């Protein structure tokens, strides 16, 4: 399709993270003219654990992104969890809807791969262009495009203000959601929020076949010292390094006042020796960022603007995973947009566009409502401790918990665990 008179594209996508890249890829495949504006220049970093669960891998497969082991895409086969004096390894479940392996890939690499994939599908990706605000219709307030400025090598905005026009705009700009905010779509302070820090170490176990999580962090010898708030992870990247981080989950977006960098330094002094997470092996910076969860910014569609991924608060409160949901929401947004733009009349287009929030609510709303209850529960350390101590040694229970926490269950044709989780998500009101 050709963009209409006066428009630079059929759709403008703000941000080329996993959400923006997936949106752009699927839109371009339908023949629409897509313009992606990304403030960074690839390869660029993004603070993340770099972990891809089977759900995220399924999205990569759908997009047609090759992940050969010969290119360093090492697979992991499950989750190793430490807590309450126990250590348990549970393989990823065998499911119909997704593969039984995960991946871990630095975001420096993953995001460039996805953005190049979207460009190869036909999207125009402009790097080093920061969107500064919406262009709105003077009477209706509907978005008609965006203003932007070039970003120089030092990360500063430079040059004159640029204007790009399109009938529809997707905010895939991540947790800051500046465009959505400037359209009046505010964050809901009563939804869960995570904060996490992460860094990299060289490690002899850089190709460990399991993802590792630590449900308890100690300020000395495990079991004989004090427990600190938060949960930790070590994800092997297969390139000589591992991604190590810790985070906390709150049931609301109010600040936790935790000293994450201090906690991390203490944990590292007491971390499992076999990973060799020593100061000599430390590479890269320790950086922190927020994880917006459980649809903390809504509506996901209004006045020509759709929210995808973190901008719409789509990180799972169960495990802090957001890449899979960014890609999934991008796929759904692209489908809805292509249906809308194929219709001649404005009211018909709006009818199609208004299905986007409803589809998201149907796919993820009930699951996130359960996740909000989970966030309230584990916010209380005594409950968390009881669950870890008594739950971890029970293998069947842990298989169930892993399916629930990693969104690793079949919505159709699953086993009794899948059917139970699906029933729970259907019973929970999507809000
Ligand atoms: C410490 C930490 C660990 C995490 N670990 C994991 C994990 O292991 N697995 C997982 O699945 N998820 C993890 N997450 C969550 C995950 O990082 C996000 O959910 C995911 O990146 C969301 O993708 P996105 O495309 O919505 O946004 P982003 O990845 O944030 O991409 C947004 C893009 O928009 C660009 N942008 C922003 N503003 C503008 C603008 N004004 N103009 C132009 N471009 C703009 C940015 O440069 C960026 O490229 C973690 C998060 C944190 C903070």
C-alpha cells in the first residue's frame, strides 16, 4: 500500500526494541509502508537479563528469525532454582504451543538482529532519531504523526525539529512511554512494578545449559547469615560471559528505597563460587531499570495511537519477562492495523482498531490479574520464605509453579496442569 497524500508512511513505529521490530516486521509483510524511528544506533545496549523463555523463542520462530547454534544462539533446557536450602532443576515443559528450550542473547545483539530483520521485511528503520512529541489534529486531538530530532554520537539531540506524518502511530518506546504520556495516557500507580540491576562477568560456565535463579540472597554464608530483599539470576550467554542480576517486585509503583547496587555488591561477595563472579572477571557496567507490569498503562489504543510492549506495561509480574510480550503485542497490533487500513471508511477502521485492547485483555488480562495477586502475596517476606522452604522440594508442585511463572502452558489441548492454569486465567477478571 502507498501512504496517503501528505503522509510519510502508513504507520510510524516509535522504538526498535523487540516490540517495535516485531510490529514493523509484521506490518511490512502485509505490504504497508512502515517507518520505524529509533533514537539509538545499533548495536545499542538495553538493560535486561537477556533471557528468552520458550514463549519468547516461539515468537522468534514465528517472525522467521534464524537462531542457529553455530551463530552462538545457545539453547537452555530448563531452570535451576536455589532457595530454602534446596536446589532443584526443572526442564522446560513439552508443549504444543512452544518449543521446550529457551535462549539467552545479549540485547546488544538480539535487538540489532530483530531491527535488521524488520528492515529486510520492508520496513524503513531510521536510527539516531528521537521522537519528541505527537503531532495532533487541532480539533479532534487525534495523533497524525510525530515530531523528532536527530541524535548525535554523544546521545544529544541536535539539528532542527523534524516532522513525520502517518494516520497511525505505535508507541514501542519502552518503559518511559513518552509519546503515550504526552497523549495523556498515564501509568497506573496501583499496578506491580519491578526494579532490577544487571551486569556481565566472564565465566567458565558461560555455556551452562540451564537458566539459574536464586530465590534467596544472603549477605554472608547461605543459611548462616541474613537474608536480603530481592531475587537473583545468572543466565549463560555462550559467548564467554554470563548475565548476572537481581531485582525486586512490588505490588505498586511506589519507590522501594532499596540500594540495589549495594545489594548486588554484597550478593556477589557471597555468590556461588563455581561461576567465578569475581572482580577480575567483571566486564561492563552495573545498570538498573524499571519493569512496568500487568498492563500498568492503558488504554492500549486511543486516538490513532497503539501501545506495544513496555510502553503498555506488558512485563509479566510472575517472572519479569517482557521480550515475549513485546513481540506478541507487536504481532497483534500489526494484525489489527492491517485489518483497519484495508477498510475505506474511518468508522470501520476505528471498529477494527478498538479490538486491539480487547484481544490483549483476552490473551493476557486474566494471567496478569493472577500475577497481581502473586505480587501482593510474595511482597510479604514471611510468605515467600514459607513457599520457598516447603514448595521447592516438591517436584510436581514445582513443575506446576514453573509452568505458571514462565507462562509455559498450553491454552488448548494441554495436560491437567495446563488446563488448571488456563481455567484460573479465565476465571480471573481481565482488567
Ligand atoms: C534489569 C532487567 C532485566 C530484565 N530481564 C529480562 C529477561 O531476562 N527476559 C525478558 O524477557 N525480559 C526482561 N526484562 C524486560 C525487558 O527488557 C523488556 O520488557 C523489553 O525490552 C520490552 O521491549 P520493548 O520493545 O517494549 O521496549 P525496549 O526494549 O525498551 O525498546 C524500546 C526502544 O525504543 C527506543 N526509544 C525510546 N524512546 C524513544 C524515542 N523518544 N524516540 C525513538 N526511540 C525511542 C529505545 O531506544 C529502545 O530501542 C528485563 C528488564 C530489566 C530492566
